[in-house]
């Protein structure tokens, strides 16, 4: 068996790497193009956010409003000025919903629980509640509530929250870092993933 010289090894490795790259392109590219085509073909989807802190003054549940339609297409309806907590479904299907809140508090020294969950047509979505115990003021953490569920046209989805302590500034905190994008109090995403 003949030995390969150093240059031949480099060429062989290069050809092997190109072959792998071509194979992964063949396998991955169609999936990526299919996903992009689905989104551009009108797959219902939206990303919403709220760019102000939401700090309830009572310990009862409150609806989380969103004042920014970062991306929205005709499959989802949301108004930033009227009923800004309501996300309306326009097409039947299975949906992935993710509500990510930036949780914290701005005063006080008592532990405060912040809960975040989803509602469908004014009914709590089972097993969607999440909780974080905020101990120190000015600390924040992202709390995520999510669900995959069948939805019908005209269904309304809401994000809910509650705090266990009042008058400590507990809630969803918006932050404006210098020279960086806004850190919204909440980012809400929804996309239809199947019929």
C-alpha cells in the first residue's frame, strides 16, 4: 500500500470535507426552504412584546398587555391599543405558544412569587403556570410559559400573571440597556405548526 504525501493528504481531506458539506446541504437545505416557504405562504404567526414594566399593585391575577407587534401576519389578530391583552386566532390548527417574561422587583426585601400562565377563551390552560421567587430587588430572570395546543378560528389567547406581594414593584420588568436593544417586559410568540 502506497503512502500519501502531505499535499495529497490535504487534498484528500479537502475533498472529503466538500463532500460532507454537499451532503449536509442536500439534507438540510430542503427543510430550511420548506420552513421559509411555509412562513411566507401565510402560516399564522406573531411575535408581540411590551416595552413598559408591568408591576401589579394587587395580588390578584391580571391580564398581560402587549404594546408592540414586532411581527404579525394575517393568521393572527392583535391590537396594541384596544384589548391589547387579546391574541385572536384566525385559522384552525395546532399552535406553539411561548410567553417569556422578564421577572423582577424594584423595591422591598420580602420574597415575592411571580406567576405567569396562559388562558384560552377566558379559561386557564392546564399545566401552563410557571413561578419564580424574587428575593432581591433589581435582580431579573426570564420566566417562560409555553404550550402546544389545538386552536379554532376566533379563539382568544391571553397571558396572565400574578404577584404574591404588593408594594414591592414585583412583576415583569422592562430594561433599557445603553447601546443595546430594549429588554421587553414580555415577549410573546405564537405560530401554527400543523392542521
